[in-house]
C-alpha cells in the first residue's frame, strides 16, 4: 500500500510538471482559486480554514500530543491525517453530517448557530463557510484524485521601502506540485517580528508605525513560511560619517545611510577605555592603565589596548564565566566540586590559549573518559539525556530552538519531529558507567548503530543534521564526531552564524538576529550583509574567537558615543549609537570592590579571586549581591537566565545594605587609605574618579567633592566629631555617591 501511494504521488508530480511547462509555453500558470467547481481538498482547503479561524490554536482545540476542550486537533494543522480522523470518526462521528451537510456540528458551532465556547469563528455568508460546506457535500474525502501537494508559499511583495504611517497589502501565494498557484491571502497567518515598528492584521494589511529601521512580517500557511521585509527610513541627512576602519563599519554605516539615521560621533578616549575593558576583560581599567593611555600619542593606541586586553587573564576569566554558565556548570551538592573546577579550568585555559572554536566544540561534544582525565566530560554530567543534549546543542551552537519539534512541527520554521529525533540519534550511543569517584561517570561510545525513534510515528531514524545526510555511520564510529565534522564545514549554515551573532550581542547589547539563539528564516537579521560578512570572516580566520572580538571592537561602529543625537534616540536595532547596559552582577561586584578597595572573599577560593572568576553557581548562595543582581544559576543554555533588568531590591542594596556599608567602612579600604595618604585632596578626588569612571573629575565635580570633603561632621549633639573620623566618613560618602551614579553602574 505504501508503494502504491508513492507511485500515485509520482504520477501526480509528473502530471504536475507537464502541466506546469505547458502553462509556461502558453504564458499562463493555473491559479486554483479561479476554479470554483474544483473538488475541495481537506488538506489544502479545510485545514487552512480551521487554522485561520483559530480552531487549531493552542488556546482552542489544539495541544501537543492530543487536542483539548472536547475536540482533538493538531497544532496549526501540522498533522492533517489526525485532524481528519478526529472530524470524521471521533465524537460518535457527529461533527460531519453527510446527509445534511448544512447541519454538521462543525459548521453549526463554528458559526455560533449553537453554543460554542470559542464563540463565532465563521460567518454563514463567508467564503470559508461555503468551502467547508462544499467539502462535506462532495463527500468529505481526505484526498481527491490528482490532488497536488503544497511545495512552498511566497509573499508579494517580498520587500519594500515604506514610510512611517504607510500601509502595505500583502499577497500570499501557494505553489503546488502540479505547477499551479493559488491565492491564499485570506487563509494565511501573519505575524510581525516588531509590533512597535509595524503591525499586520489577519488579512495581511501591514501598518507602519513611527520607528525607523528594518521590520519583517512572517507569513505562514500549512507549515510553509515566507517573509516580507520592509525598510522604514527616517530620511534624515547622513553626512560626515566616521571613518570606516573595517568591513563592520562599511556595513553598519551603509545601512544607516540607506534608512537615513545619522550616527552619534565616536566616543572619547575615557569612554572607550572603560567600555572595552568591561566588555573584553570584565573589569574597570586601573588608574595606571588610564594614565598611560591618555599620555600616549600613538595613532593606534586604541588597537593596542584591545590587543593587551585579549592577552590578559581577565579575558579568559570573563568569557569563561559566560561559557560555563551557558554550558550548565552547576553545583548541586558537594560531590560536584571536582567536575565544576575541572570543567571551568578547561574552558578558561581553552580561551586563554585561543583554541579554535570548532575544536573547542568538538572536544566538548565528543568527550569520553572521566572528568579527571578529560574535563569536558563534565558537560555530560549535567546534560544526561539525548533529547537534552540535542536541544542544548541546537540552541547554543546552531541558534535553533528545537524544543517544540519534539511534539509537533515547529510553528515558525521548517523543522519537523523527524528532524528533532534524527538529531538526537547522534547522542544515543553515549554510554556511561560509574567511575569509582562518587557522582562521577565514565563516558564512552557504545558500539552499535545509532538510531532514534520518532515517538509519534514509531519510525526509526538514523543520524541527520537538520535534514542534511551525514553519510553512513558504522557501529564502530562515534556519531558525535560526524556531527562535529558537519558543524565545522565551511558551508554549514548555522554554526559560525550562531556564534558571531551571539558575540555581536555581547558587545552591542542587541544581536543582528534577536533573540540571539532564535535564528530562522522567519526572524531575519536587521543587517543581513553584515551578518554574512562576520560569518565569512570568522570561518576564514579558522574560527578564531580573539580575532572576532578584535574586528568587532576595533570598528568605529563599536566605538560610537552612547549619547544620542536629535535623530537616533529611538533607534534600537541599527547601531547608530552605543546602547548602554547595566553591568553584570559579577562585574559590578568586582567594580565596587575596586572602587571601595575592599575585595570580596569567597569560601574555599584563594584570596584575590574575583567574582568573574567563580567556577560555578554555588557562590550565589553565600552572596546576597550576586543573587539580587541576577547572576544565573546555570540551569539553561539561554542567556536570558541572567537578569539584567533593574529592581527596587538592587537600589536598596546599593544604598543601604550591610555589605556595602562594610566595604566603605573597612579599615583597609580606599576611604581609610585616603585619610592616611599625604597626597593633596585634589589628587585623592581625581584618583577616585579614575577608579570609578576612568576619567578625571570636571571642574564643577571637583569643587563639589572638595566642598563636601571639608564640611564638618556633627554628632547627635551637633558637636563636631574628630577631624580624622569626619574626613574618613566624608570620603566614604563620596565613594558611595560615585558608586550609585548611572555612569558607574552602566557600561556606556
């Protein structure tokens, strides 16, 4: 029977090709929408109507693994055969009445002729109602003779340049296997990727708002998608652009010129030094570094700073902190300490040695042995099941969120359940057994043919990477190595793109594709040419992470001022200025330690260990600061686990917590040392400003600080206290005031 179905499908495809080429010769392409008497298709006509009406939505009758609310429909109509069985066979077959089609429960409830919890979904006088009625009258068949299959959809126009306030009607066309084309504008689904920039109604009418930039509208029909992209120019004159120092600048400035958004000027030296030190090494520059930088007259002194930071241990510490969080280096009990420290050290050493990114990922995914002999094995301690492994790998290294494809077709992409389980097959031969050390397993490759079963269909699938055949894998071969080979191929469409987009967000606050780990055709980049160029450069560099950081931070696009001009204040996606962001929890704690001169001590770690060098999440329990400011618990591969938003608790902690008070009042802290110093007060105030902001105080700031420093401090009886004590408390107050400024708390 299966072979017969394939034969019939091949016959339909052949007839379709013949019809299509005849149509081309005649200068016409058949449009199914122009054939009112054609047989109605359940798959091509009825299912799209149910989806458009919301019946197949998650809030109505669709649910992964089965329906809900008394009716079983697949999510968004991705399983039409199941939907057909539900309509024709379930509910005592009373949903469809072939003897009295107009009285069918499906139509009566959808049109609200009888009570329906979902309300009125179809009007009796609508074309959609008429199509379903005609389908029932024709016998409510699942397939018709010579019924074509949907091949793709397209949207017209595909792109456009629209002014604020403009409207654009989209047209959705479905292309079928017989060469025919149908207008499905009324039954397609539409969704904007930035509602604040452009909204779209259910009929495909796009309305442009007043924010300039790039916006995309996703068009979805029967599991196929297309995208309309629009440029919304501001139209301001773009003149006197900063010098283009590399290809990053060329693409950023070309985009700004196209949409008419003038960029802010390049930032000053003090801002650059503080910004790049925080972004590369996760720390504030020292007073000595700032003084030497300002004194230098070298034309390439900014490039020299970048290279010095990339060579520093701070770079490895900061980015190891980033990667170990994403790779779930988490301590749940005391038995995890060995693997936590070993894994963190491996990540840090790899970054310090600038191990190529593809090699780093290969060592991680194909790890075997014990944690002591091969630290990347620790990843398999936290990520134990094949489905966890494939989901984390897909999201972290490919930028693809595959979780929903475990149960149903991805609603915004082309990935199916087969894609999900064939990717999991790469990990089904990972074996583990006790190593003799409590809580630690020996990871090894089990001999055998790697397969994974689609739990819905029961079909056994061999390893495949997002539909790409990776060749035959014998029982002796580790499938993970074949996956690593596929990942590092120069024509891989995911691997390099996901990394450069993730790093771009690290330095610019917003990814070229946002969220940074949701890369799909229906979520296009704001600057496609730049993303392609970054990806190409990264691959050609040999997956060199330091070189990627270097090319990004050397660009004038990265070095633009955060101060907006009269045109780019509302810009959030075109990088016309630097977007300020709050310091991460660990970076802020280290910065406060540097400013107050009082380092935080962490249990069982050497004195001088900084917060960005903590190996795992366990230190959050002992540090109220890290918890309040959102240090992640390393439970997710999503960077969204880190809390970057502000809260009242954070403000109260900075203003009045016992931890901050103790740092300010420490006998070995900065305030106490300044009292003992023989330097002039002006020099002491200047040193504090360099520590906080990497710049000297302005004249008005210096005067205000000096005036406050010399104010007498009175006790409860309004009598002056000891002069040394008063001076120390005044220094504490000045440090506290600097600490609570936005200039200190934000990277700008």
